[in-house]
């Protein structure tokens, strides 16, 4: 320390520079980040501004000097925050406590991401803390009119100004000119979402050190099951750039959707009127629709794609990496193994389904479900499908399953009419063409009616 002070005292005033960092530190498998600052004092008076800095080589500190001839021992404070430990400490905490902690730690350098859906709960909790807070939203240019109306109501109700982020006009123009307005129905939503949502989000987060999201574990069990209440953001960078420069808070991670709605109703806050029309998870107008009774809330988003694709990229760091060919990873991600394990449901191999599909004359009719074990919608219909198999056991109709993800997905899309999971097909006794079950009602009664009407 003495050599450091001597080096500091010998430097000219012109070499006094301001350093700004927000680095991470690795402690084993933990990630932490410093929040306190370094100050250099002359006697009782502060010399120069506060410095936000990381522990650097002595050559860096040697470049810092005070204008005064005499200086006291620098007040070097390096307290690192262990966000893994905070996540553990707040595991049973209420959203109010979590948001209060977030706002108290980051002040004006944190903001709430508001989508125009039930994220209004985050704003209500922030208001209840009594602390100042910021709110930003991504205006994709294709939101529902009801969502824009909600934005205005929220601003008026809470007396705030939402900070809107917009996509780059030239990128939107290039996409529409080259592919049209609805290309995502043909080649997937990722390209459009990247331009209209992910890039504007990245720009917004570059001005922050932390953000608050409305992610919940029960929103998408296949992709968000392990969302923590706080984490070092695994995907985006914050104000100071680099890995670890942004902290992500998910105060609703452990809250059930029904509890969120009870809170909103109790507090009498503005909500999107689309919720009263069957919309639960709300995004852009062309990519969102109401859900049917019994469907999961995310099934109303990008309904033409399989359930693994029901993310836009805003929370890609929290999406489980599920390999459809790896049964062990499926079990880890969903806590379950294969589906439709009833003795009345036959398991078809690739060769078996190919023979069945190419046959022009069958001895009996076949009802086949194309499924993936990780799909929550396949999981949800398991009991009803097993019930159908039992009911048809002596009817002359064979009931079977074919796992159509992984290496079999491309074949299933090209030859078996696979759209989303689950896809249900009836191969009639007479006739070569398989008939696709058209309804999203997957209860036993509806499935049986489908089979009997085509016998």
C-alpha cells in the first residue's frame, strides 16, 4: 500500500482520470458483482469524484493522482454482491420484497419491462414500495389497439412516462419488402421478433445496470421452469458492457398466474381488455390469439409452431436447452419420461409409421398421436388419450403413438402433416390418406366422436 501511495503522490494532476466499470467476479460456480465505489480523500475532504472501478493492476492505480500535495490512505471499498445468495435468500420472499430490494440496490439504473399484459403487476408493486421507478416497453408497431390503450391508461393511473423503444425503420422496411408482412407464418417468427423486439430490447438494456421482468415458472414449464428471482443476465449487456454488466430480476418467478390475477383484481389496476376476451399471454396482434378452455396460456402465442418455439428471444438465457433425442434431458427438464404408456397404446417405430402411411388397404383403422415427451400439451392430453385407447380396445381401431421430434421431425412434417405437437391422425381402414384431427379439443369425448364419425 505504501508503494501505491508513493506512486499516486508522484503523478501530475493531468493524469487524474475517471474509470467506470461494472465487472463480475467468479467464486467457484458463483457470480457476483461489486456495487460500492472507490474514493480518494485528502484529509477530511474528498479529492476528485467517486470512482466505480474494478481491482486493476497497480499500473492503473498509479495513473490516478490528487491535485493536493498530501493525501491520506485511500478509502478502498470492494464489497461484492453474491446474487446467487440473494436469489436463495429471497426464495420465499413476496414480489413486493423482491422489487423493493431491486430498486434499493440500483435506483435510477434499473427499469421495469412492461409488455402491456399482466406486467402491470410489477408496476403496482413498484408503486407500493414508495421508491421512484422507471418503466420501458417495446413498441413493435404491430400491437393490438387494446394494448396501446392500456399503455395510456397505465401512464395516467400511475402518473408515469413509459420509455418506448422502437425497431429500426430500415430493418423493418427491408424485411417487409423482401418477405412481405406475414412471412413468419411460413418460416417462423424468430426473424421478425429479432428485428422488432430483441434488437430494441438490447438497445434499452445498454442504458441500464438491471431490469425487472414478469417471467414466471408456470408460464412455460418446458422453457422457464428454473427461472430464479435474481440473476446475472446470461444474454444481454448493461451500461458498462461485457458479461456480468446487467442484473435481471424476476420477482414473479415463484408466483402462480392465478395469484397474479387475484392481486390485479384486488388492487383495481388497469388491465388489457383483451384478457376478458380469452387472451392470456399477449404479444403482437398477428401472433396472438385467445386460448380455449384447458389450454396453456402460451398456446395462444405463435400457435402455428411447436411448443419449443414459443419464445421470442427476450429471455433466451432462461430457456431450457432441451434436446429431443436425449431422453435423460427430457426427464430432467420436465420431471417425467415417455408419455402414453398405457398397455392399450401401441408404440410405432419409424419403419412402422412409414408402412402404415404408405398402405392403401389396411385391416383396421389406426388412431395415431404424433408427440414429443417434453411438450406440455402432449402431457396434458395423456390421460384422455389413454382413456380413448381403453374405450376403443375391442372396437377394431388400433390406438398408437409415434414420437415425432428430434431426427423424426422433418419426416413427420413432410409426410405426416405434423404442424404442432400433438398432431393426431386417423388412418382409415379404407383409403390411403391419413385424416388429421382438426380440433384443439383433446378430451376423450371429442376424440372418440372424431373416430366414430369416420368409421
